[in-house]
C-alpha cells in the first residue's frame, strides 16, 4: 500500500519538475531575446517569383514619368533607424545591416528603375527589466514601423498603379516586412487582392515570427521558430512587448515569393519551443555567449556558396528588380 501511495507522489513531482523547467525556459528566452537586442559592438564588414492566385485588376496602360518601375522598401532592425531619418539617404546608423543591401541597390539602378526607400521609424526595444531604460516600447516601435511602411505602399499605389514592390527587413524590420506580406497575401489590406501580383518578392533576415517551411527557407535553415512564435502563449504578460505568435494565414498567396534567412542559434528567429523544456534549456544555455544575431554581414554563422546573408539578399533583390516589368510612362 505504501508503494502504491508513493507512485502518484513521484508522478506529481515529475510533472511539477517538467512544469518548472518549462517556466525556466520561457524566462530564459525572454531574457536572452532582450539581451540579444541590446546594442552591441559594430557589425563586421563583410529565385523566381511565384504566381498570384488572385486575378490582377484592370490597370492603365501607362503611369506618370516620375513613378519608378519598382519600389524597394527596406525596413531596418532595432537601433538601425530613427523616426526622423531621411528615407532616401538614411544616416541614423551608418552600420545598419540593411544599409549594406539598400546602398548597393541604390548604386546599381537608376531611380527610374527602382526607388530605394528605407522606412524611418523609432526602431527601439525597451528592456522592461531595467527601470532606467527610457526607450520606446517594442509594441510602439513595431506599430510605427508598420504604419509608415504600409502607408508608403498605399500612397505609391494610388499615384503609381503599375509600380511593383520588393520588401525587405532585418530583425524587428523583418517582423514588420513579414506582417506586411502576410496581410497583403491574405487580402487584409495595404494592397487590394487584385494587386497582390505587384509584390515581386519579400526578403527577411532574422524574422521574429518565422516558422520553418512557411516560406522559401534559404539554407542552411534551422528548425526552430521565431521568438514571437515561441513565446506566443505569453501574450501581453511582459509590459510593452506583445508576443504575437504565428502569422494568421502565413503569407497567403505571397508564400512562394518570400525568402527567409535565419542562422542556427539566433534566438530571434531560431528559438526552441517550450514543449521540450530539457532541450530548450540546453539550447538557451549554449546561445548565451553566441552573438549570432549581429553577424549576418559575415559568413561566420550563416553562409551559402560563400555568400553572407546580406550578400545573398542583395543578389536576390538585384535579380528580381532586373527582371521586373518595365511599364510605359506618360
């Protein structure tokens, strides 16, 4: 009888132990995500589009002469932009990761072929565990970035109905760019459903809402998920940081046009799920001293055929823009 009574106790203790490990894993992910997004040392130097399932709407035969063939919309990561930055000549952070891509495209093409627009937004991430941190909350920053990016596309489409779009982002900017693509691809605004074909491609580096297999994962690609997906069940527990979970509907009709790069061990896009707390704690402990998130301009943690993430993204965007339609102008 004593042995029978002892067995349920051991089971309860084991369940409590697993629950404690899961809680520890969640706390570690939150702490490490905040740490990874803190300013660190300066970064070192360093496919075809898919068809739309929506019927394109009727459009004019030509557009204004000052309309670019392609609008390249670039959304920088945390601490790589400012709300008052110049979208055509960004200078708030000369070492911005996406600047390596956008500046090269700006030099490669005339403005008539592509207008490179870097979204200016606050791009901050306040650490809720530091009472002295006076930065803007992540929720506010992300919302401002999204509204400004969406607003630029909406305004351009009204004036230039034949202009196509290439959208790119890194880190917080990748979350925003991915959310834009998800809403467009699922018919939730920004562009009409009949204009989904105008989006030629979307490039994401370290997407915080990443799910493996939901887009073109540019290898090597880990099996983890974005931090916002891993912590989606927490909702608004942490003030100012809403973990929004996976994107509703994924990227919809744009899925084949979304390219995603994530380096293994980057907890922003390769977080472990907390359904396996033992594995999660091991991964988190190993990532504590691994500055993967800050090294996409190098081949140290991610490379494909000798290319860094920024080099791959530039060459991909260059090809998409080069092959884009050339609408008539009036």
